[in-house]
């Protein structure tokens, strides 16, 4: 039984992490002539992972002064260091950014009167990812003698999770059945003995008693030797091999040219934001992925059709996004950049907080003079509706053909088959994104989500259409080119 317990079972696909940061250029203070531009610490440029904590430290000799803000740029850090601390000497300026995936990126500059003298970039190893809180099942009907299931374990590289719940359950059932069977066998032997004693020498009853005793002993021997007998016949019959399932990374592809703007969306006020976890046959979703119940039903239907045609699963890389994350994206991509979104990002807030003035997003009313980023993001969330953006509404999801693609590189032919299956199940598809789907009956992207976009072609912001060639095996949907041609 020890052998049986050690070699089992399903692997549950969970978490994943996607670690990224981008260095972007920033200008130096206006009062510094011909200063070298200072690279900036900004948000991720591929999956929308947001920087949540920044720290700025100015140091000169033994004199060190921290300057901390919830959101700032390297330029702002330099301005503060130069203006407030070390105007006359050489100093070190370190800007550190920590993202929502707990990866820290820091960059140290040696400065002289605000000019970069010698940048020294440092990319520390990512801190250990917080351990996944595994859910261990609790039996409604307890098995006598059974204590609890073992906690799942990860492989050395974290790519596989070993779950032996079934092995433990079978072992507990076997142990209980062994005792119960032995008890029954003993009772039957006792009955046979009693029957023998009461037979009064009659051969007919004596034979019945002997048969009962013999059967009880035979059954007990078979019960005790069942595992060894099976192992002698074929050891594989006693081994239930674990199912190795590759972890699903959450690859939330932020559109290369930006997502849907709020002025292209008609909020569906009937949407409440209530969601169900994404589950179902032929669907591979990251841990925590959830969508509206009607969307899930339609997705499950599409997945069956798609799998029947291709033999592949539908991979969900993004689903419902909470308002805080959407507000943070909007703040970083739009408000911090002077009101012009780069890239385009949906505004979840009402017009009482943010309004487009002369083509630029602007804080208005009592929020107009607010400068603290955390307060601004909180105000946006407090005055937001889930129906204002596709991914906060619960009816939008990003889906790909499980073709082993990464970083926007996917099989366009397989993606086309997925698109047709999704549209057939009641979804519409964004013209800009061959992976973004909304339930047509509840869609909020009213201007560009259509059932007519039924292949892997897509629009660019300049109005031109990109169509992956039939000779392309991997199309790069970010760089708009064929990454791998068919052999």
C-alpha cells in the first residue's frame, strides 16, 4: 500500500506568473541643460501587469534620504534629489518599482548636478512567489481511521503540482474495507462454528457449517492478499500514475495598440459584475479566471465544438478584471501621460471624476487638483461602474487556440477555427483583437465587437487590415508579421 500511496495523481494547473518590466525614456529637469535622459520605471508593456509600489532613495556619502510616493517617475525622483538634497555634489539616485506580481526592478544612477554620470542597472532576482494556498478537500462522510488528505506538492521547478487526493482516498477505503472484511469473515466463521456445534452429528448440517467456515477463511485470505496477488500478476495494476498537467500561466495580453476606449462602449447597466469560475471540458484557464454565468455557458459550448474539430483546448488568458486594476491601468496609461492614452485604455470612471476635454482625459470638479495617485485611483474606483469597460463587466474574455504560442505568437489557422466556434456559440469578436470575445447579447463594445470578424484578420488603428498569410504557422499579433512560416 505504501507503493500505491506514493505514486498517484492528478495535477491541478494553477498560477503562473508572468514577470515583466519596461524601461521608458523620460526628460530631465527643465533647468538642466543638455542632461542625459533618465530611463523611467513604468508598467509592463505586454500583459498589463501594473507597478503598485515605487521607492526613491537619494544618497550622498553617509547622507541618505528616502523619498517615497505611491506612483512617480524616475524623472520626479531626480527632480526631488536635485532640488531638495544634493544640488552641489555627486549623488546616487535609486528608483525601485514593485509590480503586482512581486517582482522588484531597481536602477541606480550616479548623478552630478542632475546629469547622469554613470548608470548602474541592477535586476535582482524576483522574490519567491507566495505559496499557493491549496484547497484540501474535507469529506462529508468520514472514513473511520482516516485523518486528512496530504497537502499537494510542487515539483522543483514549480511547473507541476503533485496531488494525491485520489490515492489517499483509495488507501483509506482499502484500509477500512480490510478491517470491515476481516470482521465479517470472523463473524461468518463464528456462525459456521455455531452451526457445526448445533448440527447434532447430522452430516448435512456439518457440511454446510464446514463450507461456511471454509468460505470465510478463503475470503479473508483473498482480502489480505489482494494487493500482493495483483502485484504478482502485473505490478502496473497497483500503480495509478499521476496525471502531469502543465501549469497555465496568466498571459493577459494587453492589446499592442491599446484596448477599447470608453467612448466606444455602451454600458449595459443590467450587468452586475457577478461571475462564476471558468470551468468545463476542453477549457484551460488560469487560476481565478471568472466570467458571467451566461458567458461561461456559451464558452463551454464553443469549447466542445472547437475540440471536436481540432482536438485542442481553448486557453483563457484574461477574463474579468477588477475595478482597481482597471483604474490603475487607466491612471498609468492615460492620466499620467497628460490625458492622452498610451496605449489606449478603457476608463471605468464616471464623468463626475474624469472627462475628455479637447481630446484629453482630465480630472474635473473636486478631483481636478488631486495629485496623489492612490487617492485618484481610489476616487476612480468609487465612481466607477463595472459595465463601463469590457473586462470589468464580466462578459469579456481573451481566448486562444492551445497551439503552444506565447508573446502574441500563435497559429492563425487554429485561431480562425476558434473564432468561428466562439461566434457560433453566441460571441462577437473585437475588430482590433482576434482574441477578445464578448457575449453578443450582453456586449458593451458596441462599435467594434461584431460577428462578421470570423477569421484571424484584424484592424490597426490607422484603419488598415492585417491578414495572416496562409503560409504562416506562427503569426506575431504584436509585431504584425509572420514569425514562423509553414515548413
